[in-house]
C-alpha cells in the first residue's frame, strides 16, 4: 500500500503501475520515441545505459547511429541522466538537478513564506503531506519540500521518472546536509496519479494535492520554450488534468492546488481562492475533510 508522509532517509521509489516508456497512455498525445545512449567519453556509463534501456524498454543506440528522424535522446553519463533533442542543436539538455542552478535560490527565497506557492499550500510551519500528482522535473516538488512538506511525487512518464530517480539519488548522496534533509522528505512513485489516488486508503490521504499539468508556452524565455517543447513532445498535453483535479478534491484532506498559466481559465470549476505569481496562478480548492 502506498503510504504518504513517510520520511525516507534513503531515496526509494515505487513503480507500482507499469505503463511503458512514454507514460502517455492517458495523455492522448503521440509520444516521440526515446533512445538511450551511453556517454562516449566514459566507458563505465555503457553498463548504466544498457540497464536503463532495458528498464525503459527503449532501444540502446550508439551516439552516431542513425535512429528515427525525430526522437529524443536520453544520455547516461557517469554523473547523471540528460535528455536532449538532436533536432534542436542549440537547446541545452534537460537534467533533474536539485543541487545546481536555481536550487539554492529556491531554498532561501521560499523560507519567507510570502511566495504565492507558499501561500497557496498554506503550510504555516506545520509538517504537511503533499502529493505532487504531476512530478515533471521535480522543481515544484522540491520547492514544496523546501517549504517543509513531506512530498510524494507521482510521475507517469517512465523517462521522467528515471530522471527524477537519478536527481533524487544524486542529491541524497551530496555533501550538503541541508539539501540531503530536504530530499529525504521526497519520495517518488512512478505511475498515474489517478491510479494512486483511486487506490489510496483514507488514512494515508495527503493534506494537499498539487497539480501542474502541461500547458502551451506563452511569453517565456527561448530556453524555457525549448525545454517545454521537449517535455511536451515526450509527455503530451495532459488532457485528463481536469478529471485528475476532480479526483484529487475527493481525496485531499485540506486542499488541492492547481498551477495554471496566469491568464488560463480554471481547470475544474471556480477555485475558492487564487494566488498570483509573475507568470503563473495557483488556484486553491479547499476540501475541509480534516
Ligand atoms: C508541467 S509538467 C510538471 C512540472 C513540474 N511541476 C515541475 O516543477 O517540474 C506535467 C507533468 O505531469 C505529468 N502528469 C500529468 N498527468 C499525470 C498523472 N495523471 N499522473 C502522473 N503524472 C502526470 C506529465 O507526465 C508531466 O511530466
């Protein structure tokens, strides 16, 4: 049985609902083929790439080998997994990285509790359990954990789940004790959040369910646009997101928070309250089942 709120010291994941490599069974979108390659500069990564290709049931290719004209490449380097689109040469690979980049900034900026996300989830200093139903690259899940949440991430794309697993494992083994503490409160479930919520025993219901479905790119930077394009070609556009929110509203104890583009219509009826960020909006549906 899936338990929410478990504090884990060693990163572990559960893969309870096998769905094939795309994870797009319910997304209704064509998933672009993915191939795995090893890092050509690191002979040790060959074994890792082989295991990964078998795990994801996708072809293992040499870097220079011809594949389908349109495909994404998941590279197993010695340190991490990188996803890139060979058709977009100038686009940097996507990596799940809880150590570098904006991570440190997130950890400090979220401490004030004034950010719209912090206000939307309404933790107010208590340890609350959160089910992040749309894991993606784990950025919001990481923010939720920085805010003090005990976060269960659910991601249905096996490729993204593998990348999340990789990012969590690296962060759990890093030298930064503060970061290790944050990721020790993050657990990954590979599968569909609707299945997870449907099968959840009432006593394990999370305080908060967080939903951030894919939406079309708008006024974002070119970099984010490219990243979004790559993600969309992998996982589609989540047309089942409204039913996920409806289900989440029946399960969450306190509230469901839905992240939307600032000008997008609400996903599942009028929210009880909203919090505006610069580009996004958090719609909050209270459940009051506590
Ligand atoms: C916009 S991305 C989420 C980005 C994420 N919030 C972040 O900070 O990186 C949406 C993700 O949700 C996943 N997803 C959508 N519906 C899902 C469902 N019902 N169960 C599990 N994952 C789902 C998609 O595969 C995609 O990876």
